[in-house]
C-alpha cells in the first residue's frame, strides 16, 4: 500500500511539474555548455524572443480551451504588419489609430472563423485553414507583396526598446497575460468557455449560447493576433508579408507544453509562460552552442 501511495504521489508530481523539470534540464544543459546562457542579458533576450509568440498563445488558449483550433493567427500577424504599414506610411495615419483598426480587423476575422464553424459545422481545422489562406493572400495583395519600410519611430520603440530595463514587447506580453488570465478565470465569459470546452451539449442545455461563446473566443484570439502583429511590426521596423511565418506552430506548441488541453475544457494561462520560455530557451540555446541549423530544425 505504501509503495502504491508513493508511486501515485510521484506520478502526480510528474504530471504537474514535468514541464518545469524540462525547463530546468534545458537551463542546466545549456549553462554547462555555455555559461553565458544564464547571464541576465541573455535571459532577457530569451523572454524578448518569446514575447510575440506569447501574445499569440494567450489568444490561442481561448480557442483551445473551447475545443477548437485556429491556424490563421500567423497569417493575421502578417496581414496586420502590412496593413499597419500601409496605414502609417502610405497614408500617414497616426500609430494609435492604425493599430486600433488593425486589431479590430483581426478581431472581425476571428469572429468570421467562429461563425463559419458554428453555421457550417466544419471542423475548426478546416475552417481556419481556409481563413489562413485567404488572410495570407490579402497580406500579399495589400502592398503587392512588397515590404513597407520607414515605420514611425514611436512604433519602432514599442518593438525594440525597453522601459526600466524590461523590453517593451515583454511588457505588452505581461499585460496581455493578465487580461487573458482575468478573462478566463474571473469572468462569466471565461467560465462559459470552459463549460463549452468540457461538454458543449451540456452547456447548451444549461442555457449557454454556445455560438456567442465560440464567436467571442475566436474574436479574442484574432484580437490578440492583431496585437502581436503590431508588436512584430515595431520589432522588425517594417511591414512584412511573412511577419507571422510559423508563429502559429510555436504558439500552439507552447500552449500544449504549458498544459492547455487540445480536447478542450482544461488549461491555465500561467502555464503558457513556461511553454513559451521553453521554446525560446531551446531556440536560443541551440544557437548559443553552435548547433547546425539543420539539426536545430530536426
């Protein structure tokens, strides 16, 4: 009986702390191979590298918890980057107005995804794959596939500079994390997202409007993608048609590593932090030890 209790306790410990153990092992390994890895400047660089992906992951968490997925968030980052550049550079609109319009646009695209899934009963994977291709095409059409330079200085500062030693993208990520945590854990919408993700039919029978909840989750996911796109534009100091790249894969991986269930109904926003740091630390550490880029991909 005692052995069984110890075994059960150990398994429970691993289930709740395996991700932290993985992070600790990564830090120890790369620190031994290259001591500068744990230097404060490099630690801050790792967190900065994961900021935009972290913003995306917070939005994606809403969709995963509800039992869905959104493959279009990377393309939304690219569209935001180009559209923001068109507004700010080609038309001379203020940074704040351009940013708000881009975030509203990606929020609308998210609402469209959620609505399409609800009305057509398409699997979220297929619906958002279609939206992803449409949005990426719009990103190329917005400026004929060309990047946009001469981004306003104020936006460049958001993406590249620091406040009290903390990179501005990290500050934005921290704010987004707090908003995401509050939305999911302290609001009626958050409770309904968990309810729909756990058992959609039971949630519907209990009086929850599942369409509105799903649309809200996808809309929030799109809005966070817009925020990530604005930050990425400042970081790159240009509007790029491929700014989103494969960020959606990194965001999805970070969510799953951080304990967000892909089957819905389970997950905590703080876990995303650990997932993002693991992804960024792995990438940074492989470069630090001089690992061949092909081996890094593998």
